[in-house]
C-alpha cells in the first residue's frame, strides 16, 4: 500500500506550485496556445502522471491504473450520455422534427433572450435534476444551435445557465455523496445548500441574459427573468428544506418552465430582440414580430406534438433511469461493479485529509444498463421507430454520430484520466490544503475550494467526495459549522461546472464547434470565478454576520 504525501517537497509553497502543473499545462494549452482539446487533455494527463510518479513518488503501475480508471469513467457514464443525446438530435434533425420544435419555441416567443431563458435555464435545469453528468449542456447546446444561436453563444451560455441546479443534479447525487463522506445528516446538508443557492437561482438568469446582450438588453425583459428565477428559487428552497435533495431540480425546473411559459402568453417586451449574436439590431415591436412569426411558421398541433414527442420521451426516461429502485433493478440484471486492478485499496489517504489513514476504494461501476446514457439510447430508439426509421437507417445514423464524436470521446476520457490521477496521487489534496490555511478567511476560500474541485474533476459529486472530509475537519478546527462549510463546498462547486474541461468539450460537441474549446473557456472563465466569489461572500456572511448567521443549519 502507498500512502499519500501532501507536501512531497517539504515546502508547502513549492509543493502547491508543483501540484498546479497539470492544471496549468492543460488550461494553457487550451486557452492560450489553441491546441486541440484531445491533445491538450493528453498533455495535461502526461504532466499529471509525471508529477505523480516523480514528484509524489507514486508507484508507476498505480498511477497508470488510476488514469485508466478515469478514462473508463469518462467513456461510461459521461461519453455514453453525449453519444446518445447527439444520436437523438441527429435523428430528429434528419427528419425535420428539430426544425418544427425550433419553430414551436419561436411560437412562444421570437425574442432570442426569452428563448435563451426558457431553453438554457429552465429546461436545462430539468435535465440537470433528472440526469446530470453533462446531459443538460448537451441537450440545450444542441437546441440553441437549432434556434440559430452562434456556436460560441450556444456553448458558453449553456454552461453559464447550468450552475444553480448542479448541487441537486442527478436526483440529489452530490448531496447524498457529501453526506456519505462527511458523516453529516443528508437533510441538514440539503437544507443548508437550499439556503445558499436560491439567491443565485434568481441572480443567474439575470447574469445569463446580461452576458448575452448587455445590461440594456437584460433590463428590457427583467419581468420575465424575475419570473423564471423566482419560480425556480422558491421551490428549490422549499423542496430542499422540507423534502430532501432528490427532487429539488426536477420540481423547481418544471414550475419555472410552466410559470415562464404562462407569463409569456400574457407579456412580451416592447422591443423584440431577434439577433443571436448578443447585439441589438433594431428589432421589432412585439406585435410585428408576433405577426411575422405567425405567417412564417404554420404547423398543426399534431405536427408540433410529434416534433416534441422525442424530447418528451427523453425527459420521461431520464427521470425513470434516475429512480434508485429502477437503477437497482437494472444493476441486478448484470454484474456492474468490480475492483480496479493495481489500484483498489492500494492508495491510502492520510491526515489531515482523512481523520485517520484510510485505504481508497477503486471500484468501477460498469452499469451499462442503469447508466443514464442507456435510458437516452432507449428514448432515441423509440423515437426513431415513431419517426419511421428502419433499423438499418438507425445504425447508419449511429455510426455517423460515432465518427462525429470520436475526438470528443477521446478528450473526455483523457480529461477524466487526468482528474483521477490527481485524486489518487493526492495532488488535488495538496491544492486543497493550501486553501485550508487561510484562517478567518476560510469561509470564502473554502467555498473556492469547492469551485476548484469541480473545475478539476468536472463533477460536483466528485468535488464533494474529494474535499468534503477536508471541509468538515478544517471547519471544526477553526470553530465554524461543519454543515455550513460542507454545503459551501457543493454550492461553490456549481460555479466551477462551467469551466471544467469535460463540460466545455460536451458543449463544443453539442454545438458542432469542436476545436474551439479554448474560445469557450475564455468566454466563461470570468463568469465562473466572479460567481464563485459571490458564493464565497455569502458563505462568509453566513459564518460571521447577523442576520445571515441565523440561516445556518444547527
């Protein structure tokens, strides 16, 4: 067994700088040197392996095993979701159904800002709650491209929108995992996160539209933005505090979609924004735009229902595949878990990251039946049969989709391989311990630790597993509420979701803009760090300043 060492150079500053090398290599390759994403990911992986083996003295066989486990997790479940979502998109696009669905959204509103609000924020939150793991960005990115948004806007804005719901994604998985690693009560954690994120569920829609079209464009539709945000935030608070983490996003997103759609039946802005580039190009009056829309797009109710049917089937099956009992049933039909060779319980977490020396499990869940991507594949096949595809045609579309995504799948595998290498080597923990040395400022920097965890791993769940125990230990040493800081790890982490490499690759793939990941990263980075800092300020107020301190779950 190999024990992790968090200060391998016997100098905290130098060890922290060395731990940051893999992240710097990958992000610099993407953002500054414009290297293609799969090559940048491989460079980051190679640097992570070098740091782990040479800098941290991790056995080479263990380091390689951790990378292979990460790659496997990159392909299933993440890559499996993306492959099948894009397959469904290709099926609907080739039959013209996606165009009809696009025009039906235009029938609700022709204003691009309101379409963005409805699709990226409200509809995307539903998919985050039901499936998580990249599903919302894949779906909303493809839909925004279909609506005519530019690839950069469709990618970046989908990522910004997919923030406030992330902590309760995949039927509450991040909160459940956080409770498991910290030993804290799951309802207390759900309630605490539910007293942090609703503020941002109202803020993020305003931020999203401002990022798209500036303050003037945002101010022009503030009533609709407020309706979407408040209709999400209030159910988010109530469900998380009085029911638990499982149905927070699904319930809040459905209420937000319904309220916004009903509101838009009664209200439209005086000037309609028709540009997809984030620039106001004169526009039209609401009456003129509505009249133009009604003359251009004439579809029967049956045609519109058939166009939406594949996405309705997708929604139902994604929710179904997220039900724990259904997952257990499907897992019972196969043998999904096995211990990863050369890694399982061969790496030992050490204090202060763990309360005592703790062997790390390395179990791969080959849950091909219960994986969310399989539910999406079933939805795609059912939809294809309804749309009139023959089996041979389906295989041809699937093969074309696989060819389209080959580099994206390679990139996702390499990104996850990098993340797992840094996790098992203790590289992530070195960075985390640097944040933990901030004393009275820990509520702020502890929140940013959650942001860093998601930025590195691509998952709020993984960040909670990685840093949840450290957050509790650090909070207790400083005299803060462990529930507050564990929740802050998850709440701060949601803002890192938009810059993690995995999500950026998903966005570039969904929008057919592969090779421009660096452009997307530069577009969203400021938004990510700014929002994370705002979460940190809120957590600091909750730690020290009345009346915010009364919000902390005892």
